[in-house]
């Protein structure tokens, strides 16, 4: 039987590697200039308390980041990033939380894994630091490779696509090839289409609409739509002013439900409670449709006899196995 996307994550604890539903990753920003919370959790004690609160609300993973990636943000020195994230990672891990570190730097990733992080969430997919793939291979940590075309201060200029879905899939496949060449195992890799990164507005919606295709490429998929600009523009007032970040949480939860229904592995969100409810709704909906975690269709045949139609492997994209729907076209 083909290996499922969830089973690929052998670097994670079993409950995260093969979840019964889409996971919720709660954001813990340890920055003074986050677009979403304005530095509310910059103090380590506040950040740890916030992380534990998110866990109590239903977060399966806590994503700790010490460098803002909002559009136009300047980079911080590596020593400052380390000072921000390591105490928080260490304390949350000591509390039993599954911790992710949100960084593009190999040295920060290495130190965070040593402090207890189980996953490295790299918005650059290994492109910002050439040492990152070697660190991922050496630590064995699970790794999120996001679609990326440049740092926050220049990324908007790279919102140029012939076909955003095809281009993102191709460029992610290239990242998989680079990771494999460095010794990273497929079982460690999660892919992220990079909503909002080099995608200023309408480029985001086709990616969301085609999430089943991204899931079918054979790797677990992480979606991070939470409070992003394209939702603010969608919810603009009558004068065209975008909704502020905190007013985008309902729309975020709606995206969570749709992403979970499409079978993504996890969603990354700032406000956890609503998304935790949304993934459970999506799981119930998928179960009612007869869609299992491995993409099989358990619905009855026309004659009423229940059969299990497996998704079948039919090709490779960037050498990653592609899973296509079974006869009923359901994943």
C-alpha cells in the first residue's frame, strides 16, 4: 500500500505524524514588530504563557518565531533572533508542547532543535541559508519548505507568475530535489505554498482553490493564511480600507475549514479556538463523504456494496510521488 502523506513525517511524534484530522499550528511571535499582534508576546514570559494558552485552546503545534516576515520587514541579527526564540522554545518543550521554530537560518534551527523543537518551519525553503538543508539532514527534524522568492523587503516585486499553481508546484518540486541532494529524507518534508509571500493579492486564491492538487503531490501540506493581506482586502470596508489583522480571524477560520476539507496536514493560525473547531467540522464532513486519511473512498457502489477505492500512484513531480484520485475522483 502506498505511503500516505501523514506517514512521511517520521521525525515527529506519532500523534503528529499520522493525525486523525488536520492539525492546528498556533503562532507564537517573539517579535516587537509582528503585523498581527504588534509585539504583544515579545517578552519571553508572555510568549510562553501565550503558547500554553494556545495549546489549551487546541493547538497541536506551537510555532515560535523571532524574526518578522511581514512585507517590508528588515532582518534582525542572528544573535538577537537566538536570544528571542531559544528561551521560549526550551520552556514550551519542557512543558510538553510540540514546538516548531520559524526561522530561515541554519544556526537558529540547529540551536532550536537542540532546545527541544521537533520541526523547523523555514519560509525560504532552504534558499535563504545554504546550510539549512545540511542541518535538517543532520538533526532529522521535520521540515517545512515554503514557496519563496525573496526576503520580506523585496518579495512583493516577485509576484509574477504564468500560472501560479503550476509555478508554485514546480518550484516546490525543485526545493524537494535540493533537499534530497543534501541528504534530507522525504519523511521529514512538509510543503507550504507560501500564501502572501511573493503573492500580494489574487495570486493566493488559485492556490487555495487547488489545494487538492498540492496534497496529491505526495507530501504533507501546511497552509498559512491566517490574518494575511489578501483576507484583509477581501473584507475591505465600503471605502476600500482593508480589514485590520485582528478582524480577519473569521475569514481565517473559513479558510481553515476549506483547507482541512481538502486534506492538508496542518494550518498555521494566530487565533486557535475557531480553527480547532473548523478542522473538526471538516473531519466530520470528510468522514461523511467516505474520504479516509489515505485518500481512499469508502463509499458504497451503486449496488450498495461497500468498497474501498484506493488513490493510485501514477507519476512523479520533481521525483516526488504523485497520488491521483481513485475512480470516483475523491481524495
